C-alpha cells in the first residue's frame, strides 16, 4: 500500500454520500461554478455602445427651411388630411448624434408652443428636426 492509500484507507472504500434532503445539483449548474467570471462587469456592453454608429444632424440652409415650411403649411391647409412621409433627426438618448427616421401619417395637430407635429399614427415629430417632407398626391 502506498503512502497516500494508507493515509485515506479508512474512507477509500466507503460509498459516495447522497443527501436525503436535497436533490443533486444539475451538471450544468455545477460546471458553472468553475467557469471563468467577468472581471470587468459591463465592459463588453460599454464597448458595444461605443461601437454603435450614430449620425450627425445636418444643418439646413434658409432656402431649404423655407421649402419645408411651405410644404408643411400646404399640408395643414388642405380640407382633407393628406398622408405624408416626414423624415426627421432623432437624437440618441445615450450619446452624441442620432439617426434619421421616417414617419408616415396625416397631421392631426401642430403644437407650435412645444414645436412638434402630432400625427394620426401617434408619432410626435419635432418641427425643427424635419429634413424632408414627401406628401402623397391629392386625389
């Protein structure tokens, strides 16, 4: 008998203990105890957020602003509401920049006090952020 066998001779042939009170842990959970941990919690999320692309809002010249204003006035003065596609800049909530979004619908109300258009679809569009208006042709 070797030294290590003689050292544990009193327990070497005993049966493996199984608890009567608790169910055995599933192998997957047991293996998870020994898996590596993330030393920098949230670091991967920060890297992904930094890599997420955003656009810069384009500055419109005065003539383009006048064209958009005229198109908006024409849409609001029609007797029958006309559907239109509004492309506008939506600022990003987490970092500088944002993205251009297109919302389609009929103008339900123009809230000049807050500077927004309310569409029948529920979209709220900041008037100052509109970059393009494409109205459907009148019937």
